[in-house]
C-alpha cells in the first residue's frame, strides 16, 4: 500500500473516531434533550457536549493519575449506564441482556457473523427508509450544498495532507512531547497551559490505539473541516435565507483575495485553530438566550428560567469554557464578540435579569476551564512560558508604536493650539470679528480632526492590505467597507422593527470593526491582545459572516415572504459564485513540511515491521524523537556527529540495539520555510562536510545552512562507514533527496560507529 493511500485511510479512520465520539455518542444520549433546537443548533450542541465531556474526562483522570485505556472507556460509557439506570431502573439487567443478545449468540456459536451483519443491515435499511428519509426529503438542497462545502474543504486542505506527510508547523513537535508525557499521567509536563486540544488527541490515541504522530499528521484536516462546518451552521442560524450562508463560506474557501497567512495555519493541528471551533457556537447560544422573549416562567408563584433559555445558557457556558481550555487567544476573541453582542443587543443587555445570567454563565465557563490548571498550579506546577508571554503581550505594546501614537497626538494638539491663539488675537476688534474667528477656530479644528482620522484610517487599511489581502488596497477597502455596510444595515433593521435580527448584524459588525482596528494596534499604539499576525486569522474567518449577513439583509429587505427570501438567496448565491469566478479562485497551497516524506515513510515502515520489538534505534534529526516515543530509541544526528569529533583511540560509539537506522537528507529540507521562498534547495556536498559542525543548541543545527552542514557531515560519515562494512551497512530506503541506511548487529558484539571519516574536526 502506498503512503498516500495509507494517509487517506488514516484520515477516514481518525475522522470517524473523532466525530463518532463528539457527535454520534452525544446524539445517542442527548437527542431528546436537544430535540427542540433547530438542526444547525443541534449539530453545535452535540459537538459542544462531546468535546466538553472528553476534555474534562481526561483532565479529571490525568489529575488523579489513573488515566489509561480502561478508565477512559469506562468513563465514556458511564453516562450511558447512568441514563439507562434512570430510564429502566430495576429492569436494566433485562434490557442489557436483550440489547446484547445478538453478540451473545455470536460468541456462543448459535448465530453466524453474516447473519448478524444481515440483521444490522435490515435495521439500517429501515432507518434510512423511515426517519432518515423523512428528514432528508425537505432538506436535500441543503444536504447537497453542504456536501459541496465539505468537498471544497477536503480539496483545498486535503491535497496538502495526502501529499506532504510531515508536520507543517514547528509547534507540533512540542505539542507532541506534551501529549506523549500524558501517557504516564504527567499532564502539564512543561508547565500549566491550556490543554484541551492535547486532551482530545490523547483520548483518540489511547482509546482507538492510533499512534500520536499519525493523529498529528492528519487531524488538521478533520479540525479544519469542523471549523468550516461551525461557520456554516452559525450562518444557517442567523441568516433568514437558506442559501446566503453558502455564499460567504464558499468565498472564504475558494476566493483568491486572502493573504496565505489567514489560512495556512489550518494545515497543521494547532490549539489556537482547534479552539476556533467553539467561538461561533458560544456566540450563537448567547444570542439564542437573548432572543428568548419570555425566558422567565412563573410556576407555583416562583420565577424560574424556562427550559430553552436554561439550555442556551448551559451550552454557552461549556462553549466559553472550551475556548479557554484550548487556547486563551480564542477566549479573547469570544470576549470581544460578547462585547459586540452587548452593543447589538443593548436593549436587553442593559436589563439586569438578562445581563446577570449571561455574566454568571460566562464566569462559570471560565472557572470550569481554569479549575484543572489551577489545581495543577496549586500542586506546584509552574506556568508554561507561553502564558507569561501572553500576559506580557496584554500588559504592554511596542515602545516604537507608542511613540508613534504620541506623535500623532502632539500634531493634533499643536494644530488646535494655533487656531485658538489666532482667535484670541482677533477677539478685541469687535463682536463680528470674534464670531468670524470662532468660525475659523471650529473649521481649523474640524480640519485637524479630519486629518488625524484620515491618517488612522489609512493605517488600518494599510495593515489589512499587508496582513489579510494579497497586497491589494482595493480589496482592503472592500473588506473594511463591507463591515461598515453591515453596521448600517443593522441600524436599518432596527428602524424596521426587527431588533433581534438587527442585533446580530450590529454585533458582528462591531466585533469585526474592533478587530480591524486591532490589526493595526502595533501602528496605532494600542495594547496588544494577540500577536499582531494572528489577528488576520480571525478577521479572515469573520469576513464570510460579514458578507453572508450583508447579502442576507439585502435579500430579506427585498423579499419579505419566506419563498421569496429563498429564491432571492439562491439568486444571490449564484451571483456570488460568479463574482468569485470572475475575480479568481485560489489554488490549494502545498506547504513544505518539517520532515521529509521519505522520513515519515521510513518511520511508518519501521514501526510496522518491528511491532512489539523495541530493540531498534533511529539516528536522525530531532523530528523522529517524539514519533517513536515508547516504541524504540532515538539518537540525534548532531550529537552523533559531535561525539565523532571527540573520539580518541581508546573510546568508541556504540548503540546497544539489534538494529540501527540512519536517516540522511541528500537535499536538506528548508526548515521554517513554509512556502520555499527563503533560498533554493542545495544538495549535501564536500564543501558542507568541510565546514565545522554547528555549535548552536536545540533545533538550530537543523535550520538553514546549519542543516546543510549537519547533513553533509552525516552523508560523508555514512559513505566512509559503508566502505568499512559494505555488507552490514545496507540501504533501507532511498530516493533522489533522501537515504536511510540499516545496520543489523549482534547485541553481544556491537559495532563501533566512531570512525575517522575525514571531516571529524
């Protein structure tokens, strides 16, 4: 089986495992609880419940130091057993016996496996022709369009996954290390940090026995698909037409106007992007609560929150909780969105009975997320370095930016002062002179203010042009202008007495306006909420919401009737597709990885061939160290070469395993060069081997020219060792850019790998 085909099967398997746990199991358990919700809201609710349960189950078991496959499976089954016990009470044993009768008959040999499959197939056929067929009948256009969105995502992002096998972000190696340590119940190994993403990967690894390196290779595609599905579900809930949501999502996936940074982090499974899945659900459930007209019911002379409002608050709580449990950037974004909701729904948020419940739900969600981290911190685990960096970012901006901002202020003050002084000199002439001077003062003040605002706006547009667009001023103006149009449409719908609909438009326009300003925070001297380059990721994700809502508001204005709205929305969708086609589609990006395809192929084959045998070692750059955790051993290339330079006559280098694999890149990869733009690739050479070994630490010996020097030394060592042992030093795998050697040895008579290969010094 080729590596590409294997990767496709791995994607299918990982996606099925993840969606089965986070969608199917919650549906089986909670479908009656969520029956009153609209279909997109049920989709959100099931997904929130599944992720929240898995995350916190892992947190609990890890902090108790009892996390393993058995406890995780029992913990997953516990809610179902509890629900069955409550529902059936004393009849639970009989119900279990009846439900497992087919499996029992199969194990006892009274029924064949094909008969069991036939019965299961008959039940599925009845389900598909019954409830499922009835559900699909009025929804087939949505199903087809949603399937089209799924195919677009798989094409745009899956192309890279099935052709580039290595990690596409340097952060992944560190996250891999953290997840590996969770296998020994050592959570927060590098310090307290939001670990929700790591809990999910660890859960899938342990419960479904999927190697962690496979999950971190292919989970990015599943994660990215769910990011887009949440975007579509949110738009389906807030738009009045059933077709306008697809316009924005389709444009976001295919339109060639975005700068690559707005989406290339989707090619790696990273906590920040994973946390984006939970932002829009938190917004919707807050909005759903505020849209409740009579959320307090009176029963037996007591005022209590109705069931639908209470459910919205609970789902809002767990959504907010997961943003912080995964990455604090996502919580900041959700917080700014909540500020936007406060503006858009001010007519309700200013009422204490609404506001206090939303605040309580939000604070509760934050406390739930903080509790595992606080428990670990209380037990002596320090904060991870990223949290210190994040807090420093929040507390201070760039000194250069601050000085630039003060300069703007000084120019504004000096202009006003000049106008006032001129008015004072002319004030003693006459009353008419005073009025004329006053008019000039105001005119000069307005001119100064207009100049400052124009300069600030130009700065914002410049940063949008640089970070969000493909260096197009016109596109930046279109993006910022669409935010302004959305705000005006929201005000219009207030006047047309649709406050809930208008509230959504204003809420999102305020959020996007704030984030467009924050994108230029470094130039405006504003506090840094996020790293400046990260704003573009969220702005890009928010723009399809802006565009779909703008189109929807116009369609709703023109077609008030339900049928007319959908027809208008369909026409708008077709027009949007045409606009995207005319302005240009983007091609799927193929990012360069931090490890060669050949190295991943060799790791996969080595793990498969050795099975339970752990007496083998891979000598390579640091990439494979975490991938082979607990399965074999790893010897880092730079350390191997440095020991070669330190050998003496009475010393040697031995590796005490039955097999040793040497990974050597004949064309060293361009580490940290995502799009191969820094410099051209160059092959290992004698010049590189004659260059002294890098003396830097960490991953620095594997970056840029240092990697070329390191691999050149390793290549010439391998050639010299093969001359000494031509039969033992066999080629395990080779391409034009990579070679892997395998050495088999007797454990009682180990080879001495320390040789003088001519370039030891």
